[in-house]
C-alpha cells in the first residue's frame, strides 16, 4: 500500500503557470509511467539516442530489475500484435484519472472520441490491471517523487519558452467556437526524444482537455532539458492536431481519392516518419499549413518560408501553397467561421494538387537503382560510395539532402561526381558498423537532381543500415 508521505510528494510538483503564459506546463506521472514501461519493453521510440540523459540513467537504475514484469511483457505484446507505440502509449495514460488508481476517466466502450483506435476495452483493461501491479511492485510513486527537481526545472524552462507565444489566443481565434471549450496543458516527457504527440481527451459534454506530449532532444551540460525557438511551432503543431484532424475525418469520403493519389508519390518518405496512410498524411498536411500561418503571423515571412522549406524536405512539398490557400479562410471569417465551413475549398485544392503531382511525376526522371539499396539492413560498413543510377541523362547538379538529424546523414569522404554519361552519380562515404543512415535525393528548395530538360526528380528518401561488423 502506498504511504501518505509518498503520495504527498507528488502533490508538491505543481503546474507551472508564469504570469505571462496562458498554457499550463506540467510533467505528468501517468505519461512517465507509460513511457517508462514502453522503454523497458524495448520500444525503439522510447529508446532513442536523443533521449539519453541523467534522467534516462535514473530510470534504468530504478527499473532495470523489472524488465520481465507482467506489465512490461504485455507492453511487448501490445506493440507486436496491436501496433501500440508512438502516440498510442501516452494517449491511454491521459484517459486515466491518476497514476495510483489508473481508472479510466470515462467508459472505454464505446471508445472515447479521442482515444486512439488501437486501444480496445479488452486490451486496455488488461494493461491497466498489470500497470497497477507495476506501480506497486516498483514503488513508482516514490521514483516519481525522487525526480521532482528534474521535472520542476523542465517545466520552468518550457513555460518560459512559451510565455510570450500567445498560442491559446491564436488557437481560439483560428479554429472557432469549439476551441474555446478547451483547456491547454503541455506535458514535457523526458523519454520521448524527438517525438511529439497531439494527445487530448474529449468529454461527452463537448469539453476538450488538450494535452500534447512533447519530446525533449536537447540537454545542457547538467543533463537538464533545453527548449529552443523551434519548440514553439512544435507545440502549436500538436495543439492544432486536435482541430485539424476532425476536419479531415468529417470530409474523408471526398478526400480519400486525391489523398490516396498524392500518398503514392511520397509513400516511402511518409512511412519513414510514421505516417503510414493517406489520412495521416492529410492530417499532417493541414496541421503544417495551419502552423505555417501561425509562424507567418508571429515570427514573420522569413520564418514562414524557412518552415515551408523544412516541411518540403520532409515530403510535404505543398505546404507553402496550402498555407496560401488558408489565407482565403483568414480573409473571410464571416463566410468561413471555422475550418469545416472551408472544407470544400480544401477538398478542391487537394484534387488539383493530386492531379498536378501525377502530371509532374509522369515526366520526371526516375531512379533505376541505388547502392546501398533503399531499405537494406545488412550493408557492408566497408562500402566506400553511394551510387545512384537514373533512367536518363541528368543536369550537372547534386542535391543530397538531410533527412532528420545531421548524425543520420552518411559521413562523406569527398564530393559527389557524375559519370561521363551523367546517368550515374557517386558520393564517397565512410560508414560505421551498426548504424542506420538516411538521406534524400532532392527536397524542399534543393532540387538540383533534374533532367537536362529541367524537370526535377520527385524527392526520394533513402534509408539503410550497416551490419554490426
């Protein structure tokens, strides 16, 4: 049984609400519990190198002996058999009352409006039963209390970064009346690495508890979380999912055909970012266009252009044009009180976009082969060149681009070069064993891989892993 002293320790960790901020920032015991169990289960999304810190070390020291606990074993089953990873992990956590009881905040059948579809009542109930035992067996509440200073410093730093961002006011104005019935809480999670999740709870009376779970990928010399300017649009991004996703869902019948057509042109790129369906790609497309409009309003035109270019590098090459479409929405809010009213224009725009992309793709140059092969998992680390062969003569330029972190790009050992026919390009590299590398051919404003007629290659994302020896 938990002692009153330990329970009181959790109460000392109060939400941080600076006077200038309208958003609560709070580390959450429920989220940390679920993420810790996912980490112990070996889920790679919660074992990212960028999440390694003194806090991760403390987790390993405290919980290492419990890797075979029934809750951890079941977490492995959930990931393997039901695909429960990424946002599904903290999503169920936020639908529970507190870490001691782990009782659902509402009945699980029918499924709550915002609970991830991967959770059924049966598997959620089984998992929560095992987690209750895990909390007691591991003295989880005592661990959470022991980390109070780390949580507090994390909360303060993120709250300071968001203090002048005016996110809540922008959301309320941009998305209409529904957003006014929402509470805004940002939950920094110390094991998420670069992953951020637009979680939230919708109650039967229509109220929203919007609680995006934010990753941390920067740490200072003392191992305390750092938050840069890029975290502000990231927080906006995760809040926006709560209003943009339902618009796509309500108009999915009209959006499916253009969405599928567009998805086929960028499928590999999307899948590498855990966007495996046309619908998720459209969620992200609308969210990123909305965020681009926030950036333009609050950070200026140059920042908006940089944001659009970054999205283009991630495969969302249409972000700038989509954001320009949203200017029509902003200019006539009497006609378009919310995005649902503007949805017919969004549908028409995606139909046009899909047709345009198909036309460009039909005449664009293509990659015939590449070495190492895209998706290869046992590449010889002694490989000295990346070699890409195209189906036609190319212009005399190169666009090997970053995809993700700089450390993911294959280390180069010299400049790229074309063969005499300009159909084969080689890039000297010096690879390491046991590493996964990613790079892009074209992306964003970098479009130098193009035919001699000037038609650019449709961006390609490449990933391969070297053998451990």
